[in-house]
C-alpha cells in the first residue's frame, strides 16, 4: 500500500517567484527557507506527489494563486553554501547542511485566485487548526489537511 498523499501551502512573494514563474519554468527548487519548522516540513514531511497550494504573500491581494506538486525528495539547499546568496548561512557546511528544500512542479494556475479575505471568511469550514489564519503563524511552508485542501479549492 502506498503512503497517504499529503498537502501543503507554500508562500512566496510574487516579486521573487510567482505562479506565473513556476508555469514558465515547470519545476523549481524551493530555495531560501530559513525557518527550522518549515525546513522540517520539507525535509521530513514532504514526499514526491504531495499537493502544494502556491500562496502569494506581501502583495496587493495575498492569496492562493495556483496548484503545484512536490517532484523531488528533500536535499540540501545549495544557496546556504553560496557566499553571494542572500540565503547564505556561514554555519552550514556540505558535510552538515542546515537547510533543505524540495523541487516543486507546476500543476495549474487558478482561474480566479483565492484571496486571504475569502479564506478568513471560511475559517469555520477550515477549522481552528488551519495555520494560515491562526494568529501568530508566519511560516512559509504549512501543512494542509485533505479536508482543508478540498474546502480551499472549492471556495468561490
């Protein structure tokens, strides 16, 4: 029996990397995550074939703009070793990397984005454990239950 598919929400500022960028390139390594909990989700939780909701943050209309999928197992984020990268980590070594990433593949762009305001308006249906709308949660990678995934993609 194959393991159960999981679902995730991954945030990106569209000026850095958007659903349009992912559509254009097809597959992208999800570099630059520098939060241990988000790293652990990618390193320990994500499996090839898992679903991803691509969320645009820090923009005029934050929200979910597309669907992607995890297309690789986790591996060390090369940007941690690059002294010219804004994601360089002087404490990371190739022998003991601190940061990991997965490759994400384009599935589809949503015909109509799902704005954060709409998501908040359906908080009861999503449940109090939905991290995106829970106070104090600012992670760039969040788990999404199968029920939350279905609810979110069914929103008007």
